């Protein structure tokens, strides 16, 4: 089944695959319209397979943003990425940090 929900603050997409007695997959994606947060959950037989959460803020007019992505996934473990971009007189500066 595929379910899409939308309101003034966020959009959501939920997809569920039931393959009978062998397996059940679920993918849930929620994003706020102001681009401050998003969540992606992937489940296999109702057990967490991967989870991604992003939070931050953006000023697209100035191409300035700062976000942090936290993840937890089978086989990858837990970790986070931080990335930001700030405008400069010569264009822009981008920083990326990864913490496993």
C-alpha cells in the first residue's frame, strides 16, 4: 500500500510491502515544508533496518544552510554527518564533518 499525506507544515509518504509469509517491508518518509527536518525509517518484518534523521536550517536566497544528518543502519552502525555552506565575497564556503 502507498499512502501520501500533506498539510501546511509537512508531507509524508508511507509505503508498505507485504510479501506474504516471507517478509514485510515498510518505508516511511516525513519532511517539513520549511526544510528544518526530515525522517526516513526503513523496516523489515517490523524491525528497524535503517533510520535517517536530518535537522537544520536553510536560507536558499543567500544559499546558506547548516544541517546535521544522524543515521542508524544495520551493517553501518550509528553516526552523523554535519554539513554547512556560508556565502563569501568569492562565492561560498562549504564544510563537511563525519562522526562514525
